[in-house]
């Protein structure tokens, strides 16, 4: 049941991302997805494998659900949020979009625990909230850095 739920959520976010009006170019969206993917894979490797703060299920379908969440759903949710943040004309709207996407990501984390895809050992839900919110902030700042340097590289 966990695999089916995660699979459904990943398809929903994929459809939402591909049918939405994107504010960023293909290159910028690719940067966001790949940047989040690199950070998320390394972060999960440290948390799950090195520090053993969480445990991944050994069941093949549950493990596949974890991989789908880590490698597809989380980057697409953050890329979708970044596309909604850009046209936001105030700091409050941008913060609200980040908080809503953090809430969705934390719900995915709760679903993973409920369906025994992941098992917390020395981990707290607050750490997930801090990680997802800071991941979005870091992505936002690096995306702005990328856009500035992309423009200067073309001119020079």
C-alpha cells in the first residue's frame, strides 16, 4: 500500500509540474531539479547509511518507494515551489509557498513512516521540517546565483 500511495503522489506532482505555467526556463528548472537531487541523495546517504539515524525498509517495493520519493518527488515539489515563488510579489507570499511545500514534504515523510518505508531511530520530525525548509532556501539562493552567472557568461 505504501508503494501505491507514494507512486500516486509522485505521478500527481509530476503532472502538476509538467502542466503548470513555468516561470523559469528549461535550463533553470533543470538546474533546480539536479541541484536538489544532488543535495538530497547525499543527505539521505549520510542520514541513512553513515549516521544510521533512519532506517530504510528492506522490502523491495518499500525501498523502491523510498527511491521514488528521494529522487523524483522531492526535487519536483521543490522545483514546483520555486516556479510559484518567482511571480510572488511579496516576501509573505514567498514564505507561505515555502511553508506549504515544506508541509507537503513533511506529509510525505509521515506517510513513509506510516507505511514502514522508513523507520526513525534517532530522528525527529522537526529535523525533517528544518531540512526541507533549509533545502528550499539554499535552492532559492543558488538559483538566483545561477541566473546571475548565466547572464554574465552569455554577455562575456
